[in-house]
C-alpha cells in the first residue's frame, strides 16, 4: 500500500516540478494544504490521521497533532526552525525529523540586509510619501562604516556578515558555538550580548526560538541600545518581546526596526502599522525562487531517504 504524505507549505514545488515528480515516482499518495494559509492545530489534527510522512512548513505540529498521526514515520521540515514541532514527543515516538539546512540562507541574508537598508534610508516611507504627492526631501542615515551586531552566527548570520563587509562595517557577533577560524578570516569579533546592545548601530537576529531565547530582547535590552540603533528580525517573532518593541519604536528609544516575523502571524498588535519607523514583512525572507526550489527538493529527498 502506498505511503500517504501531507504537504503543508503553500510554496512547495511552486516553480519547479522536480520535487513533485520525485514523490510521484515513489507512488506516494499526496495530500496538500487545502486552506491557502498556515493551518490551525485542529486542521492539522484532521489531516494527519492516516499519513505516513509530513513535509512541514510553519504549521503547528505539537503533541496534540503527532499523537493523532498513528502511522507517522517521518517529519521533513521545509525550513530550519523547529519551534512548531514537539521534539520530545517525536523522539518518544521514534519519529525522525529532518531540516533543509542552508537551503534558504542566501535568501534570508539578502532580506535581512535589505531591511537594514530600507529602515535606515527610509525607502518604503519615502515611496509612500511620493505616491501621496509629497515630494519633500526626507533626511536619513547611512550604513557605510557603521557597526553591526549579529546574534546567531550560523549560515544566515555568516551571510549577513559577508554582506556587511561589503559596506565596510565593523562586525560583532554572539553565538554559543563559536567558529573562531571563520571569525578570524572574516574580521568578525565575538562579544557578549550586552556589548552588542550597547555598541551596535544595527542588530540582526538569526537564532531559533527556544525557552532560552524567548523574549531575549525586551525592555531592559532596548534600554541599553543606542538611540540610532536599528533592529532586524528574520528569525522568529518570539525572540523579541513585541510590547517592548512597540514601546521602543513609538518612544524613539531606537531609530527603527525591520520585522519579518511575529509571535502570531498576522500580528494581533495592529499598532505597528501606525508607525513610520518600522518595515513589516509577512514572514517572506526565504521566499525567493531559488530558496523555494532548494527547500522543496531538499525536503523531498529528506523524506524519501527517511522512508526508505
């Protein structure tokens, strides 16, 4: 009997038929996300009841979901974050979990740096003003030669550091697992978090959401930052306390923010849309043609190899 596979990411195989062909060659029965959005826990529970494998986006896959999937043999994440999966329960059930590490690192690094440029030079803000007929000159700042603090120097963080070097920036970094050789070769200085908060003109976040990183940046951390600081988050929403972020932006405690990820998406705090010093994204940093192709093929191969 053919394996049944649930595919939840909406962009899976969007530009390239290869992942679909690989799955069909195996004779799998394929079920796709019927909602055109991130699925709810209840919807996931209904869909997983008799599936053998899941190619999983950012949809919820906690214990309540996994325990209803009595035949589940593999979870293949379309991406790298695992905060939407109950890892302990999956391990208890001996269900392997695979990730598409490195598949979207260039896309996210591009977007993170693009957010820095947009916020600092107020590109989106100026565009909105021009469209409304206001052609008044708006004064902005420069990125060239400034200091960037990268929190999480993995594949994406290293990509941001490479881009920062092209702008002659001083690069500070924090990571629990230090790649000293890479840092030395690329003029990156490892420091503690407080040093980044106090000295960086730009702070870019590239770390997973865990119990330890939840609300990593809140009121106390914003209070340490320079008033010209720009913070960018393309990682996970819960890493920044959103009430503290709104307070920092609305009271000009920092200069601006580029936020592609929120605790709840779309965010429930619509007050952010009233601010001119934030650029908001819809969790689309990884949504490039190249990254989608890479993630789709890698997630498919991970699933197939695991089911072997």
